[in-house]
């Protein structure tokens, strides 16, 4: 079971725990409660588990929007920050927008729902039985499709991806209603399990029968539940006779990406006529400029919606489309088809542009004059025993308009994450037994004590999460082997690596010689740590941050501290590195290997965000940059709890600016620890004096 409920140990209440996603949410009650099992089929929405409690009140330790629905699913009340609603006795389902999707059902109960400056409270008129159900965001392939290397068979395999959609209306733009596509394996014949039911949405993609075209169109095919047929010219058609060319002057790959973004975005707007009838900022921004009746459109079949959306000029909506989380650049060979389902699950944009291969990762000349983490003068393993780097090919994927870039192929990417099938498979098999967030820090060079001291002050500093943090110094190969093979959520290494091993005081430990490792994620803050990081992923880890070449010690300290703080705030690996790269001239030497979407902790607000603050005369302008996570994927909503703001926004990307008084900014920064860009520098909400900005 991946989702559990446990009594709180330090105060009355319970914790909802998603063990795979390492998510935990506390629910407080005024007096101690007993947890009793409850049926899950009494809720209008799917839940993985449920409990029954008796209480006069429930308090949530965060500010969340609360929807209250009657037994028919109609909205009875919407309660935002600084609002309160009193409801008469009736049967209700409460839908608070918490980090873990949680529902609360009561029968014949009167109540008051209040959201103030820092918490949410639900008070009943008498002790009331409350059913609490929750749903894990974790999803996995429901089946495996075997395909040959033939493009026609790969096309048939990709066509099954739409079977994972949990809805075929605009609600599927919510990430929780997009299931994981079936896995793909390359074999001797095409084999599609009989229990895979491909949807009939009335949409067809006509594609050239080559792997590049199929790979690029896979996310669009999945999102539309589209059929795929071979054709000489790529286009989208519907069963109503509508056609849309994908072969335009901007190129097939660009057109497919724009088409996915346009359809997805307009679904996000149209769904405001559905279950969650919220004030969406993006709808207010575009509605005067598009000839669409969203209320009527919500009721139309998917094919009719697609035809209507594609008649809206892209430049009318372009500036309001969320910043896409990920562009994946893929070498279009048959073996890489096995990673497609995991990329599509992230709704990534897929590109197959052939990039120029390089024979090394460039290093600025400044390195020669500085102490780097490849300075081996004082190491036990001297330069005489160091191995030469293996022959390697590098690839530099073209930067795209997404927050993050990734690469699937044999070469080592520069400026992008290196995805591997093993990492995704390890993510699906992630251990569910650990309760605490276990972090292991290893410092194997005393000269690097500055970074160790800084990260020691960061990890485990959040009161809302349970941590187990241990710091090790100057380990032997045997001691390091024990650390790596013991279960832990995160491993932070400070020291030296060579291509064939971690440098310890008695020699080198090559992780490729281990049977398996227990660490889930890692930061190897040492020179040339790529090979050892890739070895960790091959032996059981999910993903981590590594270096491609030498790194300056001072820059490595800044990046190490920044990554530690960002991960502690709930940022995924890939997003954390994207932000931290700017802290060093050699930031480009760091990349992610494996699944860069994995998180070590959860964000306090559910959505990791970075602020950009610009002081003005008497006020500050604040922009919020939101980042998607695997459990709060693209299509999620974010509501900044700022006085007088009643709008919701789509994630991810820039929100604002907001014009804030000193009191408003102070109140906002006190909600959670977040990174801030101030005068171009990266700082933290707990480190700035708001009064000095005014």
C-alpha cells in the first residue's frame, strides 16, 4: 500500500503519507482521535485509502483553497484566504487543495470553513464523524507493449498510450487525470496485451512511417488519445472532417510542439466550466480575444473541441501558455523507444534534431589558476595512479523554450539531463518502507569543510517533515561502500572522484563493482563525477547531479549549498540544478543523470517557487516563478495567498508582478522558505530584511 494514515505523535491529529512520493500532510484536531478503517467507494472521486474519525474540528497547517460540494457534486461553497463560509446541516464533501489529494465527507453536518493568514480551519456544530480519503499521485504503467524495431510497429505501440487517460474531456489537463502510458519493450514481434483499450476520441494523426516522426508526435498522440496511421504528409484529422497540417514552414517538430501546447492550454481554460469553476487568470487574459464559448465547448466531444481550438491564432494565446516543464531531445533509434512512455508521462516536448558531437566538455581557463576538486596533491591516491578519462562523445542539444532540457542517447549531454531507462524503472520500484527522509553527507577532503558546514545547517531544518541526517568524514572504501549500499533518500558527496572511482583515504571505490546501491538520489560535488554518478543509477539509484569536468572549489561550494537549500525546499533535481547553475562560472559543468524530476522533500506550498523582487519607491514588485513536480505536474493550479488576489494561475512559469506593501511582503515571505532573486543575486526568504527594501 503506497498511501497510509498515521496518528500524530506530537499533538492530536493524523498524517496522510504518500510513501512512494515521500509526501506527508498533517491534519490537526482539538482532541486525540482514533483512526478506523473506512470504505473508499463512498467518495465521488477515486481514492486509494480512507479512514473514519470523530471530531468537532479539523485544522490544516497551511493556507489552502477549500471547495465544498453537495452530494450531487455541485459547488456549495468556495473558501479562499481571508474568507469564511457557514453552511447549514447537510451532506458534504470537502475538497481542500492540499499537497496530497485529500477529500473529507460528512453527513448531516453544519459547519464553518475559515481560511486565515496561515492556516485553514473547519469547525462543526457538534462532534461529527468525518470520512477522510486520499489519493496518491504516484502512477505506473498498467501494461507492457512489445514492439519490433520497425517504425510501423513502434507506431502501433505509441498508439496505445492514450489508453492511460482517465478522462477524455478538458479535465484531463489536470495531471491527476493523466495516467502513465504502457511501458514499451523491444522484441521480435508486436504484442499488445488484450486488456489495453485504446480510446475512440475521433482524432487521428497521419505521420510519415519513420521513428523520428513517431517519437516527436508521441506526447500529442497520448494527450488526444489519437489513432496513428502512416501517411506521406503529417497532419491531424478528426472524424468530423476537420484537417490541420503539421507540415508547415516552421517545421514538423515545432508545429507538433505548438499544437500540443495550444490544445492543452485551451483545455485548461475550458475546464473552468467543469468541476472546479475557479477564477483563472489565463481565462480572463484571453477571453476577450478569442471567439470561443467555453461553457458550450466544455460539453462538446473531444474532436469538436480540437477543431475549435486549432482555429485560434497561436500568437493570441502564446504569452499566456504555461512555461513548459521539459523538452526532451532524443536520438531517433529504436532502442530509445523504451524511454518514450516515461517522457510522455511528463507531457514533455520531444525533439530529434541532430546535434553536433563534441569530443570534450569545455573548461574555462580560470580553472588553471584556482584550487579545483581535482587537485590531487594531498590525496592518498596520487596522480600517478589516476586513470585517463575514457573516450567520450559529447552532445549539446539546442536550448528550447522550456524550463528544463533532457537528452536520450548514447552521448554525454552538455546543458541537459541524461535520461536512462534504468532510472525510470528504479523510480517505479522506489522503496515504500522508509518513514524519515534519510540524508547522508560524506566529506572526504578536510579542505572542503566549508561546504560541509553550510549544508549541515540546511538539511533537516524543516519542522513539518521528519529527517534523519548523518555526516561522515574521511571514509575508507569499505565505509563508503556501506553508506552507498544502505537505504537513503539522498547522498551528498564532497570530495574527489576519478573516472574509475570515489577517492577514499585507502584507495578508490568504483560503484560499478557493487551489486546494488540503496541511495535514491545524490549530488556528487567533485570533479569528473559523471561516470560514478551514472554507475549509481545503473546500480539502483533514481537520479543525481554530477560534473563533466573540473570544477572550481569556491564555485562548487556555492552550487553545493544552493542545491541543498533548493532540494530542502522541495525543488526537483533538474529544477534545482537549473537555478543553482548560475552560482558558478562552471555551472555548465553540472548535469543531472537519471530521472531529474524526482524530489527529496515536498514543497511547503505544494508547488516549488522562486521569487523575483524589485524594490520601488514605497512598494516592491514581486514575480513568482513556479516549477512543476511529478505530483504537481503541468496543468496544476497555483494561487498566491496575497491580500486582494482572488485569481488562480496555471503552473509552471512566471506569475505577476504583484505590487506589495511592506506588510504584505512580510506576510507572504513568512509562509515558507523560498529562494529569491534580488538585484540579480540568489538569496532566501529567511535571510532578507524586508524593511530594508522599503
